[in-house]
């Protein structure tokens, strides 16, 4: 029987070969090690990883919103300066 590590490495390699790497998230390897050690189940690993991806998505959207608000504020400032108003 294959060890969990061998199974994981084989799946990671297969995904990478197909151009869809799955091990690029910073915390993925930590979760994988927990699964390999038997500390968590595969469904729990999947749930935790999806939660990490959701958190990343929320943080990215928040950063984009903040960036957009900053740019809007800068654009308003520039318009006021060009018009000579404050």
C-alpha cells in the first residue's frame, strides 16, 4: 500500500504536469503534512484549504476595494487642484 506522502506527491506531480499546480498556496504544505501524519482527515484538509482560499479571496477583494477608494480620492484631489478648488 502506498504511503500518504507517496499518494500526495503523485497527485501534486500529476496536477503540475497538467498545468494546474495545487501546491502553490503557502499553507497547503502545512495542511498536507497534517493529513500525511494522520492528524486530520482528507475531508477536513479539503474544508480547511477551501476556507484558506475563501479568506484569500476576501482579503484580495478588500484590498482592491481599498485601492479603488484611494484612487477615487486621489482623482478627486487632482480634479480639485486642476479646477483650483479645495
